[in-house]
C-alpha cells in the first residue's frame, strides 16, 4: 500500500527562510542529492533563492509581528514504491494536482514558489507559501493551528490524490522525518573539533592571592560532550556514505541485469539467424537432391 505524504514547516526568521531556499536551489551542500541529476529539478516562481526570498517579502502585508510565521514550506511526495511503479505521466499529474490543491488552499497569489526535486532518492514537491487569510492578514494559525486543522489538511489532500491509488499518510511519520532532518543537520555542519579552550579549566574568579578555576569534573564533562559531538558527526557521515554505497550498488545491479538481458536478446537474435541460415541451406540441399534424382521434373 502506497501513501500520500504531506509535511509543513513554519518559518519565522529570515535566516531560516533563506537557508531553506538555499537548500531548495542547491546553493548549499546537500549530501542527499545527486549532483548529476540536479539539472532535472524544475523551478516555478524563481531561478534562485534571492528571487524567491524577495517574492515572499513582497507578499507580506504592511504590518505584521516580527515573531510571526512569515512563510510555510510544504513538502509533498509519496511512498517510494509508488514512484517505482508510476510512469512519468502519472508522476507529473500527481505533482500538478498537488500544486493546484495548494493554490486552492492558499490562493494562487500566495504560492510564491513551487519546485520539483528529482535529484534525491524519492521525487518530491517543495512549495513556499505566504499564509494570508481571507481578511488579508498574515495568519498561519488559520491553516495550521491545532491538531484538528492539521488532521483535516491531511484528509483533504489524501482525498484529492486518491485517484492515484494513494492512501492517507500514517500518523507518527513526522517523528521519523524529524530524525532524518536531524541526521542531515549533522552532515551540513562542520565537523566539531577539540580545542585548547575545551580542555583548559576556565577562570571563574580572579583573586588577590589565588585565582579560582573550574572543577576538574566540569572540564571532563565538557570534553566528553565534545567527543560525543565529534562521534555523532562522524557516524552521520559514515551512515550517509553507506546509504550512497547501497544506492550505487542497487543501480549497478540494475544495470548489470539490463546488460544481461540485452546480451540474452542479442544471443537469441544470433541463434535465430543461424537457424534461419541452416533452414535455408537445408532447403537448397533438398532442391539439389530432388534435381539429382529427377524428382524436380
């Protein structure tokens, strides 16, 4: 059974919005994306992060709270097995239906950008929406406020795309998504390093005759925490390499199977050609024998 997958992220800070857009346009390191296939990604509403960021700013009302949600990022995809079975036309129709659903939900003018990523393991749609309500106010709660509205959103989307054979997403999948998000967060950060500052006791108080420094246990705890951070980062990198290796091996196996099939087909053609040649030669021999024995008169 394949599921429709819909996730939302509330973006309040311009720094977070910019970072998300840079990820979308592959303007920053994206370990889970295949650089060779990045050119296949489609962008509607802008060619780079700065253009879309400006469109989001231009779409905001004149007055709004500084700490409010300025933009909602939508991620829409489906179970990997659905994409493996669907043809290209079905995939395009699914993403087109999702885009139309977003326009109906928020208004076409508030859909500032829609992109389709084909350079990751599972194709997906990314959209950036300015959450303007019916009164023209910036109001994210009107769309994503509370469990009931979130649940209704999932049901509405599932109903729209059920014609593709997709079911409503399973509750609890968000937790897995957050773990994946933290995993790639480790990868995008620089590897932590142990410094002299980490292993040196900090001066707490300067005295007239004697200074007061941190307790040794505090230093040990700090060093252990840094070592754990380094280990977590290295583990994330290793896991990412393992995943890429697994994907490469799967692609290689598929290629080998296709080559084997091509060789088999070629051998079958050659065998059929030889059989036809033998049949032709046999026919000629029969004709010669018939003439030799006078049967052809």
